[in-house]
């Protein structure tokens, strides 16, 4: 009887076993299918969103939005299942390598199969859910069938955009010549007393763009300057801290420590402004009480200091009158129709062969411009959108009609807000998510592009492309948002790539409305303590007393934005590994945070972890459990040694640390995904070189304390690094010779830094076709090194310092250095003359001459440099300074047309002279 029962049970179980085996075999294909289906489902959701936005009936619109939210929840379920498979099943590894091999493998195999089977059943369930939700939506609110050609045209446009160079100009300032001249006069002329100059206007009219442009033109007329973005939610401490940091950065000083009260910050700022003629731009001031916080700090030296303010509220300007002279400049009037059309055409036809508006599009362009209410931000946004479309009269005519209908249907909405929303709707799917990510950051926040793109990659917004790193793919994503005028560039690198960026506050408002409806993210500050929905995917915590969730949460990313003045509670930090198990991004950058929980290893999904500029002093051993980690940033922390367990992180691509953080190199070679590593110190046993040599994906290599005996091994290492972009070699001391022979063409190398003696100029340097920056220090070259460098096609930045060159004459001959933008010469003790032939250095914008003790005469031919904007004369011989002095210097005529010249002495508290064409 018992045997029969067992036999029957086995017969009943067999079909289920066979079914399970079949499901396991088909699982990889099922994951691919559901990944593809997720993309098309997201398209469906976006179309459903548009139906909701277009609905005029409030009640019906609410019902549609409820349905759309159900669609999103289904999409999030799909994302969860795909992530669980990729992390828990696809790459499952035994937890304990010390266990008996066979037993470990058997247990791990069984665990993996169970997880895979669970994933297979979940996929079946979610497919049914998605189908039901899609069909249910279509029954109640039918969508028109998507045009495949429309999607194809959008993708083709995106590909075209990716091929274009980054386009950045000051074209947002059109028709404001008189305004510019007025502001410039008020800033540089007039009364000696401190004066507040206020630019007042509605949102989007161009206040910030105008003020920043004028500020950039005149700031070098002043002894010190600072630009501070205020925004709505400012604090007095934060405002003064930012101002102090800017003033210190200008002098290359570290901000003073232990200065955190309003009184101490005010005192420090006053000390730095005392007896100085300064200009400070406070951008985006909302509240008149702002003046109460900074009035005492901005000391009145009675020497023509100026404070420039942009604001939407004229009361802000009037409030300052109680203790200061005030000039108010209103920008309330919009652009003229002619000016608006000119601005629109600059953006809409930026990729056309001649950049002009075709005859058949002139009337339609004028129609569209009129609908933008002559507001620059709206015009720029719509122009950027249309620059991606075919220049076809029927297509543009349809766009104009659609725009009219949208604005009529949403008459209660601000028209500029609606226009910005249309620009968002026109974005490719991946760029929409990239733009929404700015909602994770505070209003007016300037985010570093490297940080932003790495976060996009972690989130999965950036898709793989053959032959490119994800970072290389992500750069055009950012360029695409800049092209469309949805993202503003705050600063550029020397090679023209974006260094920092931000979004206009109106676009930030639009983003916040989008993320609130979609569950994309939530920003929590002191006014909002709770997560608004159980499907919110990303969280920014901007308050130190956030209580957090008490249960497991679907949140994937957390950014801590509390700043240095608010200590993050240890209790909150301890909750992260327990309550937010699905985290991919955990970023503490710049927060007052000193405690890393031991159970950090619970966050097995984590890909991005940043402790940059925090107070942590060590990393826990449990970090070795973060097997999916791709970025670890501990720059600017107190971490002096990395735990050995770091070597377990085989997927890590960015290991970001400064040179004072030591690392166990013996197992690093197994981390073959690494692109960035801390500075390397070569050991005599060859362990470091051998391990680093295994890292074929390396993009940046810094070698400290180089010695001649390491030459062969280092050459061998560098020659086998096919993707290297930055190379720095720092000799152990100034007598040590860097005598390398590089045979690799290194077509990817963009930056080269050599600190140490060179017996001859290395010919291999001139063979790097894409080198942008070259810094030589202590090289002691005696031949004319410029001969080998002058034809480098992409060199933009050249530094020769600390006797890098020991000749008496530097001669820049005709045709040399055609693209060079910045030339920096310092402490070349034997240099007596600089000759610049006509036709040399024709692109140079900035020259720095510092501590050249034997150079007594002005560089001959400097008057030929038509693009030279800035000439800095620092710690130069008295005779040199006298010859170019504006009050009778015999060689002053040579530099009189340079827009900005500054003479500075290390012993002086302020510049000895500031003059140039811009001061006339």
C-alpha cells in the first residue's frame, strides 16, 4: 500500500517537474521578451498620459490618471522581476568561498534553480497582469494606433543629434543690448558707495541669462567676485557658507574650518571683502528678508562695490533701500516680435546648412513665436524641439495647430509651463527619464556631469552601444538635453564638454509635476516628512530628521542632500540596509555623515555608492558583499585604507579615491571591469604592475613616486592599455628621470601630465592625435620642445612650469598651436624672452605668466593675438610690471587691446593693476 501511494505521488509530480524544467530552459528567452515588452508598454503608458493631459473634463481626467497609475504599477512589477533575475539568478555566486567545494556548489545550484523557477512563475503572472491592464485601459479609453514611422523618425532624429558637436552659445540674450549696456554702466561707473542693482522680471523673461552675461563681462574689473544662487528655500547659514566658499576658491584657499554660525560666517566674509572692490551676483532671490541675512556681511568699503540681484519681485529691490543705494532695472517687457523671431530661428535652424529660416516656414515660424508670448525661455525650448524635426511646411503647420489646441484645452495652465511640457513630451523615452532625474536635486542645484551620467547609467537609462563605454554613450544624452534647451550649462571643460549643469527653475517645476504623477521620485525636506506613495522609486532626503519607512520599500535610489550643517542620524543610516533592500543608488555626497553601518552588505542590488566629501573614516568589511557595485566614491573622506574585501567587487568600474588612501593591490587584477583606480605606487617586487596590467578597461592611470628602475615595467604596462584617456606620472624627486618609450599610438589619450626630469623631449608625445591637455613640470628640457608639439591637432591647454623648459627663448613660430586656448608658464628660471610670430597661437584666449624671474620684457607679438581675452601677470619682476603699467609704461601699447589684464604680486593683498580694453 505504502509503495503504491509513493508510486502514485511520483506519477502526479512528474508533469509538474517536467513543466518546471521546461520553464527553466525557456527562462532566458522569457526575460528577453519581457524586457522588450516593457519598452513597448512604457510607450503605451506615455500615450495614455497624453490622453489624460488632453482631457478637458476634470472627473474623467481623474479616472484616466487612476488607470494610468495602475499601468505604471504593472510596469514597476516588470522592472522588479527583471532586476531580480539579473542579480539573484543570472550571476548568483556562493556566499562563503571557504566551504567544501562540492557541497557549496550543490547548495548554490539548488538555491539558484529555486530562484530561477520563482522568476519564471512571476514572469507568467506579470505578463497576464500587463495584458489585463492594457486591455482594460483600451476598453475604457481607446488609444489611436501608434505610427511606427513617427517613432522611426524620432529615432533617426536622435541618431542625427548624437553625431552633432555640443552646441553652446549665449544666444538666449537677444534684443537686450540696451539692457546690457545699462547694467554694465551701473556696475562699473557711478557712486563710490556700495550699490544694489536689481534685475526684475517675470519667469522666463531672461533675467538670469542677462545678469550672468554682464557679470562675466565685468567681474575682472573688481578685486574679488562671487556668484551665488539663492532660490526659494535658502538658509542664512547656507547662503553665507556658499559666499565664503566662493571667495576662498577665487584665491585658491581652503575655507576655514569650524565656522558654522551666522556670526562667525558673517565675520569671515567681511574680512575677505574688507578694503576690496567687489561684485557679487545673487541670482533668483524670492524673499526680501534675504537682505537682512547678508547686509552685514557685504561691507561697504566706499570704493564702488556692487551687488547684483535677479528677482521676480520688485519688493526685494525696494527692501534693500533701507540701508543701501539701489538701482532697479525692469525686464517686464517681452521681446519684440522681430527679436523673438530672430531668437527662435537661431535655435530652430541651428543644424541647417545656412542657419536661416526657409521661405516656406517664415509665416508658420511667426505663428509659433506669437504663441510663445515673446518669452525667451519658451521660444528657446520650442526652437530646440523643432530643430529635431524635418523642415517641412506641412509638419510644422500641424505642430502649430496642435500647439494652439493644447494651449486652448489647458487655458488654466501657464502657457510657458505647457510649452515646456510639450518639449518634454517630444523627447525620446530614455531622455525623458534623464531629464526627470534633475527632480532628485534641489532647485538651482549645479550637478557635476560625471556624477549625473554615472547615476543615469546605474538606473539603466543609458543603453549599451558596440565599441563604446557607457560613459561615452551617456555624454550625448546630456548634449541632447542641452541642445533642446531643457538643461543649462553652468561650466565647460577645456575640451568643450559639459562640466556642471542645471535646469531653469520653471523646468524644475515642470519636472516636479511630472514626477509627482508618475512615482518617478520624491524630494523630502523639512516641510514634507513622509513618502507619498508606495510606488515611489527614488527618494531625496534633504532633512536630517527624516523618520524613514518602517517596512520594506520599493525605493531604488536615495540621495542625501542635507549638507554639512545638518548631522544625519545614525538611526536613519542603519535603516537603509534593512528597509531599502532594492537600492541601486545610495549617494551621501557632501552630507554631514560619519557612520557606515556594518550590515551595508545587505544591499546586494547596489550599483552606485558615494561617500564623497563626508566624514567617514573607514569602510566595513561587508562592502565585499556588494557584488553588483559599479561605482564607489570615497574622495574627500577620512578613509586611509581600503579593506581587502574590495577585491571581491568584480563589476566595479569606478574606484574613486585620492592618493592618501592605500589599497591592497595583490588581488586587484581580478577586478577587470575597472576604468578608474586610485594613484599607483610601483613596488620593487612587481606585484602592483602585474595586477594593474590586467586591467584592460582602464581609462585613467596616475603613477606616484616613479623611479628610473621602474621604466621597463611601466612602459610595458602603458603600451598594453588600449583605452587610456588620462596619464599622470609623478617622479619620486626632481632628479629622477622619466625616460619612457611609448610605442602604442594611444589614440584615446586626452590628458598627459609628467612631473619629473626628461633628458630629451619624448617624440612619442607628439604622436598622440587626440591629446587635449599637456602639463610638464620639472622636465628641464633644453631643446626647443615646441617644435615637436606645434602640430598637435587637438592640443588646447599647455602648461610649462618649475623649469620644465630651461632655454632662454620660447619662440612660437607662424602656424604653430592653431587650436591652443590656454598657455600657462610658471617658474621657468632661465627664460628671458618670448617671441610670438603673426599667425601663431591664433586661438589663444588666456595666457598666464607667473614667477618668470628673468623675463623683463613683454612677449613680442602678443598684440597679434586677436582672441586673447585674459592676461594674468603674477609675481613677475618689477621691471616687467613697470614696462606694461598703464600710467606711462613704455610697452603698455603692446597689451592695451587685451580685454582684461591683471597684475598680481604674492606679497600684495590685492591686485596691483587691473586694466584692459573692457575697462575703457
